[in-house]
C-alpha cells in the first residue's frame, strides 16, 4: 500500500486552540481533494468525531500509553497524508514520568512535529518558548511552527522577527476567529452531532486555514510512515453485537469495531434515544457518552429499557454502565430510574472528577484477560453492590479499588477499554519501551 506519509500537530499546552487549527487544516485539505487521514493521540472521543466529519473518513486513536508500538504502527497505515493531533502539551503524559505523551508517538512513528503556539498574550517571548521545545529532546524533531490567535499585522511581524533566528519555518499565522470557537463541556467539547451549524463551521474553518496556513509546505513536511508488523487486534466479546449509538452513547473506539468485524463478528447499531430495542444479538453494548443529559428521556423509553432487560447479555462502559443501574441523579438533583439490571446508584448533583489510565484484569464478563483503559467522569457512586468486574491499577502501577460490577449476564464499569494486552505485547511509551503490564 502506498503511503504519502504523516506528521503530528502538537502544542505547548492544552487550551492553545490546537484542535480548532487541526480541524481547519483537515477541512481545507479535504476540500482540495487531496487524500488526507486523521488520527488523535491519547484517549479521546470528541475530537475524532469532528476529524472524521472534516475528512469524510474515520479518525483513528493512537495511544502511546495504552497501545504497543506494533499496534500503533499498524493503525497508522493507510493511503494519503496522515495528520495526527496531539494531546495536551507535546511532552505531557501519564504520571510519574509522562509516558504516553505525544512525543512518544512521534518517536514510535518517526514523524516530524509542527508546534502550534498560542501567541494571544505574548510576542518576543514566543521565541523562547519555541526554542525550549525544539531542544528539549533529541529524539523529537520539531519541524515547523503555526502561530495561533495572532492579534494584528504588527503582532505578526513582531513574532516572525523574534522567531527568525531559530531557523524554523513558520507555516502560518492564524488570527482569532469567533465563528470557529467551540463551547466546552465537562468531558472536553461539544459533540459534533450537537453543533448548531456544522457545515458552516467546517467551511469557515477551512477558509481560515486556506487563507492563513501554507498547506503545501505543511503537507510537504510529512515523513514516510514505518513499515507495519502483523498484529491481531482485540478479539470480539461475542459473535453478534448490538451497539448503542446516538448522542447519549457516542463513545466507542473505531479501532475496536474494526477489530471485531475483521475477526468475523457482526456489529449492528441502535438508538436508545429513539426508543429502539437492541437488535437480536449475543451481547448488547452501551458505550459511554452523556446519558445524564438525556436521563429523563431514556427513563421514559420503555421499548429500549425492556429490550435491555430481555437481552441475553449486556455490557456498559461509563455512561452505559450508569444506565444499567437502578437510578441516576442528574445535576439538578432529580433521580431518574434506569434499567435496574445492576445494584448501582450514581449522581451528578455533587460532581467529582475521576481521571486516569487503567490496567484492567477480568476473570469473567465479556472481556476476560488484561486490557488497557481510561477513566474520565464526574459521577459519584452512591451505591454499588455485587461482584466487581475488574481488578485495576493506575498508570503508576498502584492497586486501585476493584472496578465495576458483574451480576450474571450483566456487567460494566466506568473504564473505557482502549486495547487488549493480546494486541502485540505490553503497552509502552517511546521513552520507556519494554515496561510490562503490572501483573
């Protein structure tokens, strides 16, 4: 398969406008008809949905903490130019040493990094910041810069003059554009399906990139992707799978669905918000999402709820896990009865952040064995009675309280499974290759 190559768009920190600039670049390149693919570093569901809409194709997750280098190289393969959006700052990763950072992904794939700098509140100091990133690691090549939130022509001239001694190409200077800013939500950003005028948003973003970024120079920096080794991927949890998919249950990794289909499993989708019963299947999967925003509607959808109760087996992740419980209390303090399949009560009335990578081990349920995953939610558990589904460790190897519940044919937890330990060996970041999973 012929591959044009790839590059990574990263930043000095979160909140620099990196995702918006990435979307603008993807939309602009797709509009020209050039073959372009998107990928996202780290555990994320929101940004990849926007990326997929911008390119017209799936956005793959590449996670240098949760996936092996073999797995990452295999998932990165494909035709056209691969544009990877980093997570957080370039060298930011999991504790204690930053393993799984975007920098690790750059090392594993041997790709150049284009650094996006938010210059809204600085001028000459941007040069010092850029110089630090350029020289921080000999194993990571910062090949160019994109200046974001530039205030004026005078501001742009000052920045370029200060950056000139670095010898790095400045690929673009993007002004502040209100039309392509996006509102935040507790998990990250508004979902793509909820954007009030997505077509206009994408068109404006493409215009901004085309007018302010040298796209030919950018794509010309792409480096060849490394040759991929054979990898088996994750095994399907059942032969026939019914997966919930709508605005309440949107968080499922495309690489898992692709793995299961490639292994011969049948995957069908249904919408709980449309009060659809799960199609006939061996296992119903309720992915994560925002069911707390639709709790009243879900509670009233009897066809959906009765279909869950009649299913031969059901598994829920994060939001889906909460829907399997007895009740869910929303942010206003209203309790909504859920499916009643697990002795679980959760609440958003008093929110508390739970976040971090997880190494998960299960002896029962639909996902036996060792898996890597991630937890990110604000729900408080008021009651959880029954046998746990997973034993768990955090990114530092510390043993955590058992996660989730498994009661007969019903199981779930707050963890989102990212990959299986069978997908090519032990996960590792580029700077700590060879570190095994905790037993």
